[in-house]
C-alpha cells in the first residue's frame, strides 16, 4: 500500500507544473505532448556560444541565454547573432551562426534572451558558416495550446 502511495505521489509530482517552467509542465514518462528542448548556453566575451542549439525547422525551444549588453542590441526587434565556431582558434574555419530575435530583457548590464523561440532553417552557407534563426514565440500560445511539455526543468 505504501509503495502505491509513493508511486502515485511521484506521478502527481511529475505532472504538476513547475513554477520555474514558464510553459507549464515538464514531460511525464508517458506524455504524448510535443517535447520542448531547453537550451542554456554560456556566451563568452567574443560572442561565442558554449553549446549547439537544438535545431529543426519549426521546432520550439526554450532559450535561457545571457549576454553582456554592450555586445548585443537588447531590443525585441533587433536581430542578434552569436557564433559557435568549428575551431575557436580559427574563426575563418566556419561554424554555426545563431541568429535570435525577441524575448529580451535588460537588467544590470546584461541582456537576457528568455522565452520560447521557433527555429527556422536559413538556406545556404557563407564562407564555411551555416546559419540558423530563432524567432520569439508568445508564451501564452505555447501554454494555452497544451500541446507541449518541457524535456527538463530549465533551472
């Protein structure tokens, strides 16, 4: 009996919306909603990212990215670019250019890109660089649809 209660509580906990998860719920084991990846890269002084973003045309991603406000334009209408070079010691070798627009917040000299974004493919390659684009998606569209859940808690 006690193990049944513990299992039921664990299941309820998995289905309870996380206060830190702005889209509502973290995916349960048997969830049939579309999973949203959480991407939380670091950005160095040169605007280089510490990790590759989850990509795929039309894919929704929860982004938590923080950049020095002197290196970006912290405005929802501005297109900001970050790099993930194939070889950090040789930026001319190419890599991935990540373009992002919207869901910006300025605080204490830092520009926070926090929220839901839809990834879009960018065709072509320029001098070894492939580009990808993330455009802001309204949080309430994600939450109210009940079609999505988070792969993990973002915090």
